[in-house]
């Protein structure tokens, strides 16, 4: 299930494929915590937490992912699931959706 975040300005800057990994970034104002859960971390939202080191509202993390297809979703402030608006999405088989990234270098 995707929840619309009221009172937040949302603008994803999208995933970027880098040598040896992928940088996931999303722009969220008025947010205290952003995590990413996906097929690459066994859907564990406590494992990979994004940071906004300069306070500009752009939260990011770089993960060392090999070539392949991965599904993921952001967890905002521990309670709101958010698709990446800059990535395609797929049905998750449980009535929801996940963002998708395919990596081939």
C-alpha cells in the first residue's frame, strides 16, 4: 500500500547506477527518518537507513549491489511506505506495489 504524504514536498532524484553499487536518493521535506527495504536486504527496513547530511531534504544511501533486478520501497518516519516516483513499479503479489531497478553494467 502506498500512502500519500500530506505536508511533505516529495521529489525523488531517483536511483543512480554507479560502479559497484547504486545510490538511492529521494527528496523529502519535514521528515526525520528514511529507510529503504527491498529484495536486496530481505525487506528489512532497519538495515539500510538513508541520510541527509547537509539538511537539504535529499536523503540518500549507496548500496553495493551486483547486476540484477531488485524491488524496493522507502519507509518514511517508520510508518509511511513510499514508492520511488522516479522508478518503474510492479505489483508485489500482496495487493501493493514496489519500485523496481534493473542493473546491467
